[in-house]
C-alpha cells in the first residue's frame, strides 16, 4: 500500500491547529486548508493559492509551510491573528472555472470566520469577486486592487535598509539588483528600483514580462536558471518558494537577498549556509509584510501610507542586531523576534 501523507508526523507540521482536506467533485475542487494558529481574537488568515501541484503531498507541504509563514509575518507586523493558507490543486490557466471559485467560497464560508481568505498566486482580481459572492470571509482592498503595490514598496524599503546597513551606506544608484519573477510584485519592484538608479537583471519564464521591463528600464534579461549565479549586489526573489537550497546557495554571487517570495529557504539550514558564505539574508516574512502592514488602510480604500512601511526597516534592524549579537542566522533571529511578540507562536 502507498504511504499516506502523514500529517502529525510531517516535518513541517509545527502543531498546526487544523489541517483540512477539501473536495468538491462537481467543480473539481481539491484543496488543503492549513490553519497554523488561531488567537483569542481571531481565526487564521492567509490567501488562497492555486498551482498544479504534482501530488497531494506536495500541496500539503506547501500549505503547512505557507500558513506557518503567514503566522510569523503577521506576528512580526504586530497583527494579532494566526496564519493560515488554502492551496488548491490545479492549473489556474486550465482548471480555474467559475464553479471551482464558487466551491472555494462555499468552503471558506463553512468555517464561519475561523479562516479568512484572500488572493495569492494563481487566484486574484476578478476571481475574488466570484469567491466573495459565496463567503463573508474574504479580505481585499476596497478599491478591488491587491496588496502587491504595498508589498513592492515594502521590499524596496527592505533592500534600502539592508544596503545601507551592510554595503557601507551605499545608495541604490549604480547597484545591480536581480529580480526573479516579474509578476504583480516583481514588476512594480523593478519600476521602483529603476527610479532609484539601480541596474536591473531580470528573469521570468514569460517573455512578454521580461521584454516589457527590458524596454522600460533597459534591464538585462537572463534565463531563470542563470539569474541566481549572476553577479549581483542584491537578489530579490519574487517568484515561488524554496529557491535557496543545497543546490543554489553555493552558486549564488550576490551580497544581499531581499525579496517578496514566501518561504525562500528550502530548509532553515539554507540560512546557516548563507551566513557562512557571508551573504546577508533579509528574512522573507519580514520583507514581504507590506500587505499585512497596510491591510486596514487598503480595506478603507486609502492610498498606501509609505510611512507605515518603515516598520519593515525597524524590524530588519531588530533581526540584524539579534543575529549579530547571538551569532545566529537572520532566519533564526527573525523567528525569535516574532515569537517574543506573539506568544501564540510558541
Ligand atoms: P505572480 O504570480 O504575480 O508572479 C510570479 C511571477 O514569477 C510570474 O510572472 C511567473 O512567471 C514568475 N516565475 C515563475 N517561476 C519562475 C522562475 N523560475 N524564475 C523567474 N520567474 C518565475 O506573484 P506575485 O503576486 O508577484 O508574488 C510573488 C511572490 O511574492 C509569491 O511567492 C507570493 O507568495 C509572494 N508574496 C506576494 C505578495 C503580494 O502582495 N502579491 C505578498 C507577500 C508575498
């Protein structure tokens, strides 16, 4: 008999409060909902992602990692809510039908607020209108937009803080920044970096996206496989997770890593390997908290208040200070800072 995906024994389990497998044969919905923590005040919150996972085990692993990451991001941002994530198994380009989106909404509604959803990779824009028809428990900006503007501004602030702290006070002007992934966040980040005089090296499997950034900013386009080993001052991973792993860390030729992608480290050991190589890693859940920090502004339909993103620079300082004082990786330091702020993570 095939091994079943173990949940309690799963290496990423981390005492999740709830892990639910969702199935709706009529629409083809197959999904995993992971609620990492709930608090006295609220259930778990985190977007809904859709990807063609190769197996239900891969979907489970991603859901567990993403919901845990949400808990740490929210804790670091001072939001007293636990993290959660729903991952839907399927190819958004082929399988994302109205019936499937409605089934997602109905599933979310059944949890009565114990899980609050939103957009994520593969689910966004008009999809959220359909999901919102079926559930009260969906957060999105009043203007119908998404969090990516705030996220990109937050990543920029993290890059600026990391550069000023670790590259002898250098400004972005003249520095080479590699942006992996030119989707909602990566494209906006490129615009912001170019405005500040950074030289861009970019990669995305979609040629229309790389062509647009090359044309707008004179960016150098490289193959997705080549970006990580390009000569860079800063690498900004803005695609998918686990890009920093046993195979890639030895190949990196950058001085700082600060980007939007969730779960950039394949394992915590990758953070130690980066530290050993003298590469500064700005922990993803500190860097990509722009959406969490501005969610109340955006829910009111207000423009993003850039001042509120200063918290990202302050949080990074706390992380870098602790990592230096204790001679630990920045990842471990960030988790410790988050746990001190949010007892429900312990
Ligand atoms: P997106 O789906 O709009 O963009 C991702 C891009 O990465 C796509 O253009 C895709 O073609 C590209 N890509 C895929 N594989 C690649 C590879 N191997 N090399 C280079 N590019 C590749 O997603 P997004 O909203 O821009 O988010 C990017 C990342 O940031 C995701 O990991 C997401 O979870 C995380 N994040 C996003 C937000 C947000 O506000 N959107 C907030 C926090 C974290």
